[in-house]
C-alpha cells in the first residue's frame, strides 16, 4: 500500500484507521453494482503473498458468495 499509484486511490478513513502495509480486496458485485467485498491484510509489507492456486480458491469463494446473494434475492 506504499506504492504511490495505490496510495493515491486509498480513502482517508482507510489510511487513518487501518493503513495495512499489505492487503487484498476482492469486490462482490451483482449486475455490475458493488455490494460488498472480501478483505484480508497483513502488518508487514510483502507478507501477503498468494500463489495462483490460493488466489483461485479465493476467487471461487467470492463467486460462491455472489451466487448465494443472487439466489436469496
């Protein structure tokens, strides 16, 4: 999160309350509109490293959560 390109996109509330050096955000969307997110962070820069299999599992979790919301509405 110290990269200038990323830092410029972070909201003030995040910088003042969390400001994690490493984080992951997977947005949840229905019909193109965001309704939630999956968030993870670490207290050390570079500590949140995921391989392709782990990232694929997180994407699967996100997709299943979106499908559950679709079915409940």
